[in-house]
C-alpha cells in the first residue's frame, strides 16, 4: 500500500520490516570510494556503453508522491554495451532524487560527498525478459543510469520538466508530454556512448577538474559500475548500476521547484507536521558495498 514506506516516519531504516529484500547484501545506493574502483578498461571499453533515446520516448510526467517521474515508451530506445555486454535494455522511466538543501539529495555518494540530486534512467533487459515486472525480479533484469546533479546554471532540458511540475503538484497527478523531452540531453556525456579509455592509466582520483567541470584530458566520459538494487521498496537486487563520473548542473531555482511537489493528493489532508507535505530528502542513505566489485571505465 501507499503508506507502507516513505522517507520520514516509515523511512529507510524501517523498510526491512515490510520489505525483507532491503536487508540483502546487494543493496543500493553505496558510497563510491574512488580509490577502490577497479580500472577494468579491457572488459568494459571493448564494447563502449551505448544509448539511443528519441525525444518522443518521454510520454507522461507523474507525481507518485515521492519524486517526479517520466514514464516512457521504450520502443526505439536502447542501452547496451559496457557492463551490459550484448544484452539490449529499453528505457522504462526516469525520475529524480533531491534534498531539502543543496548540500544533500543524491543517493550515491562519491568519497563520502553527496550531490544536490541524482537522476535515474531505469531500463529493463528486453533480450532476456518479456516485461519490466519480470525483469525487475531477475539479477540481470534492470540497468539504471545515474547522473549527479550539482547546483549551478539553469539546465535547459531539465527546465522543460521544471516548467511542467506545477501541473502535477499533488500526488497521483499526471500530464501527457507535448513539448518533447530528450533524455539524452539530461546526460553529462554526449554522442550516445561512454567509457572509451583513451588514457586508461588516468584514474578518477587523480583527475584534474577545471572549474567548468571539464577534465584536462580527452576521454571525459567515464563511469562507475557495480551490481545493486532498487533504492526504493521492495529493493529488488536486480540492478546493474552505471554512474556517470561527470555531473550535470541545475539551478537552485530548478531544485526549489522539485521541492515544491506534494506527498498528498489534491484536496487531501496536508501532513503539516512534516514540512507541509512537500517531497524533500527522497534519497536512501548509502549501504555497504561489502565484497562487491566496483569497476570504473574511462577517466
Ligand atoms: O526510486 C525508483 C522507484 O521510483 C521505481 O521507479 C523503481 C523502479 O520500479 O526504481 C527506483 S530506483 O532504484 O531507480 N531509485
Ligand atoms: Zn531512483
């Protein structure tokens, strides 16, 4: 049911009571210790990670009461290569996690540092499974692309979403998308591929980042990858996570628009004791990586 879990009273530390999978050893998110990442460029960069998302894939914008989400028509979309090898995954939906302030909000952290938000593009393996639901139960069923959000300049494509959010301000509201939103424009890497290692010796921990978020070497398109779970109940351990090393910028104002979404339906009762029922801090804190392998590809 609806109120089985949330990020306040029935928050992440209580999920395990109703969702036993949340206590598993392959949970997400995790803290990415950049020093611990294994540079696996042979295996990963032989087949670069590749994607294709027509702008027409974004169908409707939904407020499920705990984030905003864009539901997609996966036909014509594609994610393959890298850790996914030859399997073809299709885009199901994308959604976002954010904080109450700009200093927190991401689910994954990098060397202990949180970002202001994290965008997730959720895909399912159409080579092996017949539906999203079936794939969500399989260890290699889902692939989520994660993009860190940092506060800076206005993001044009994200602004199309921000401008529509007032129409879905309350839980269960939904609108059809007319002005196409191109998911590939929300990614920090352009050209539809990532992880080609031109300088495979360069580790992220040793990188030189200029103030404009561009690296001083060419292959500024790397990612980290590991095997994990959905970060929301039922926390199925079915996700191959791919996190871009490069972040995107969104403005403080854009994040404030996210922070204005409501957890309760229009006309419903506002839980005024909980920040007036706005959707904030909708992130699960990091869980132990344990003996899982964190791999990296690209700079
Ligand atoms: O948080 C989302 C959740 O909203 C739902 O979309 C689920 C997929 O069914 O995925 C999780 S997450 O792991 O991508 N955060
Ligand atoms: Zn998510």
